[in-house]
């Protein structure tokens, strides 16, 4: 069928049937290009997100920072992430996924470079805040794009694979940090320079296509059909004649993006569930990841051993994401998220009860392993539960509010550590993970292998 014929069907309220046409595609070079580009972005995004936790022990030594000051700088990053996720999600729903990726990725990389030039705690806090703006916007848009271009039968697997490749950046950055930080009193600056290398992703963007789902929902039908026709032509050239897509499940309604959509009957339950889940998982996730090197150092383990332990622990992250990708589409994501939250709570608590090196590494590894099974599935879940016109805004708001609450999280954890001790921090973290278990287990929607356009109706 020609582009003109497809577009003319809109007058009959049939629409372009983009969702079913996308879902019946085989995996080919279009998907692999998207996977490679987004995985490259994730690699340096996750690397940069962890740079301050690796640099913090050295800054405590060279700048004489207190644990409270480290907490304030960490909080500034999460404040920026709230702004970036919220604004970036709206921007992606309003002006497009591709444009939002380019702008947020460039913004994040440039301010990551400026982190290396910070001259005092205040300047570093400001630069970390602005880096967080670009960082979280990039996360939300990349997550949204993955959910919209991969078939519903495999989108969980490829979300997991993308996160897996990205997470390799954490142990690599941890290892690089362990080599760079001891070089000199300014070695920590080189860690931030490494995080900024992600700007090279711009070289991949010319081959990147806008999401045809988004174009159709915005009423840009000719552009949507042009992109869809190009994708189908490439698929037929690579894989042979395509199967006929299923008939449209609903009429096309041209929708504009607005945050008010998230609080209407269609989305309000999903919005509240995801906001609460991201609040508690952010406390639990970053309470563990961001504080492990610093708390170990404060417990008397020297700096070099702290970084070595952290490196070994973070190896569990990419292995966990890859493992999660293997069964993300075979099991219901709601239950993967629920069960993994319980296991994280248990392993995290056991981690806090020991200072024996082998046990620190074992339980730390398990926490990172299971957390990434959890997070790769939560990333997929957060984007797929919202309808197309509100997908980036909804996932951005929930992700962003979680980050906003975590501006007080590091301060709260610092206060718990100071007032109640080391083990109390891990009890608090375990309770946060149990809250996630209850919210998703009792109220979460089922999403695996379902059409994106119908999940929010369930």
C-alpha cells in the first residue's frame, strides 16, 4: 500500500495501524541500531551517575568534606534529576523522542565535563545538579523510545539487554576510578572527564528515526507513514515478506501532551502507583549504591580496599540485567519486580550485618545482581503502562518525583548513620524495598506481551 493510500485511510477513522505494524516486525538492523545507540548512551549515563560515589572518599580526604557535605552534593544531583525527568518527559511528548535525546544527551555530557573543573563544594554541587538534569531526561526518553519501537513480545528482553550493556559502564568506571583516584590529589577530576565521553553518541543520531507511534499520535500522519514505510521496506529487504498486521484495536485520536492527562481517570491510578514505587526504590537503590564506598571508608576500611570492594560488588549489575532480560518476556513483569524487591531487602540487610570482607562482597554482589533484574524490568514497566501521548511525561514524572524525594534521602541516611549507626541504614533500606513489594504486588498492572495501547485500560 502506498503512503498516500495509508494516509487517506485516516479520513475513514481507520488510522495507520502503527502499533500492530510495529509489533509484527522481525528484529533486524533498525532495532539493532536503536539498541546499540541507546546502550552506548546508557553506558556513559550509568557511569556518570556513579562517578561521585567513587570520587567522594577522595574528596573527603583532599577537600576535608564531611559526610553531611557529601550528602548535600549527592542531593543536588537528585534535584537536577527531578527537573530533568519531568521537563525531559514533557519535552519528548511535545516535540519528539529523537530531538529530546539529542538535547538531553548533549546537556548531560557538557556539564559532566564541568564537574572536573569544580573548585569547591558549592561549584561541584551546582554542576552535579545540572548534570543530573541531562542525565535523567536522557534516561526517560531512551526508556520511552525502547518501549515504542520494539515488538511487544520482546520489548522487555531488549530493554534488559540495553540496560545490560549500559551497566557494564559501572564496573569499568569503578575500575578506572580505582586507578585514577590514587594518582594525585586531583585524580578524582579525571573520573568526571571519563563520564563525559558519552557525548560521542551524537555520531550515531543521523541514522536514528523518530518514533512512528509518537508521530501518529501527534497527528503527523504523513511523517508517521513515511517513517513506518521506510522501516517496513528495510525489514522486507533483510527478512523477506512481512506478515499482515492485525486489524486496529482502536480508532486514532490525535492527542496533545499535557501533565493534566496523568491525573485524569485514565492514568491517575498508574501515576500514583509508579510515583510511590520510584520514591521507595530510589531510597533503597541509591541509599545502597551511593553510600557503600563512603560508609565502608567510615567503618575503618582503607580507601584502596573500599574501591576494590565496590568494583567487585558492581560486577553483579550487568550480570543481573542480562539475567533479567532472559525471562522478562517469559514471566509477568509485575511479579518479577515484586519478588526481586523481597530478595533485595533480605540481601541488603545481611550486607549491613557484616564487616567480613568475603561476606561484604558476597551480599553486595547479590544486591547489585537482583537490583538490576528489578530495575531493567521496572524501566520497561514504567514506560509501557502509560498511553503514547503521556508515556514520556508519565514515566518522567514518576521517575523524577522519586529523584526529588531522594534529595532528602542522602540527608536522611546521613542522619540515621550519625544518630543510630551503620546497621540502621540498612534496616531503613530494607523497609523501602518491602514497600515496593506491597505496592506492585497488590496494585500493579500486568504488562508482559500486551499491546502498549491497551495496558493502561486494564
